[in-house]
């Protein structure tokens, strides 16, 4: 596999990379502090800003959900966007009021959202709380399927555990 260097000189929106995800077509989506890019293995394309949905260019994280074929984009403002990478349709997700999103990740079955008051799941039609962290702020979530372990970084330390599904 040849080494590829992508940077601002070669078309990236910024050199400060905040995340990446790979879609079902093998394209690499690259989030930066200045926008979203997609690399098809040969060329890099900047994903265009779309109206008022993209109110902040500062992307915190991205995550691709294989089951839904959707890319989730978490902005620094806390807004969570859902992008269909095949049609280009971009929608702001409706979330419960005052939900401060800190991180997103794909779980075993659903997209998971770490917030200032717990862990929520998005099952494509609804967003619901699956675990109240009782005052802990969830800063990151990671699931490692090869060892069947969840890692939850909180304001009080890290929680490591094994679960049967996306319920805690």
C-alpha cells in the first residue's frame, strides 16, 4: 500500500485533523478544524458548506454508521449533523433540549452519543438515553469489538466494561 500524504497544500481544508471515517465504498472522510473532505483513494474533495446547517466549520468528530450508510458530523457548537454520503443530503439531528454533546461513536448496533448527562443512542429513528452517568461528563466513547470492551472516558476517570449490546 503506497503512503499518501494529504495536507492543505494538496487540497485538504486544514492541516489540523480532528477525525476520519471510512464509508461503505471505501472512501475516507477527513474532518478538520476548517471543514470536511472526502478522499477516494486518488483525489481529495472538499465537502461544501451547506446553508445554515453548517453553522460552524469547526468539526469535533465524525463517525460512519455502516448499518445506516450515514456519516455523523459533530460540530464544535454541539450540533450533530447526519450526512448521506451517496446523495449529499445533510440534516441537523433533532436532539433533546439542553443536551451537550461531547463525542460520538458507532456501537455494536447503533450510533452512540456521549453527553454531559449520560450516554444516548440513535437507532435511525429516535434518540434515547441508555445510561445516566450520574453527574459524570462523558468525554469519549470507544468500542473495541476484537476484545468486546467499552471504554468510556468521563470527568471522574475511565470506565471499562463488557456489554451484550448497546445498553449499559
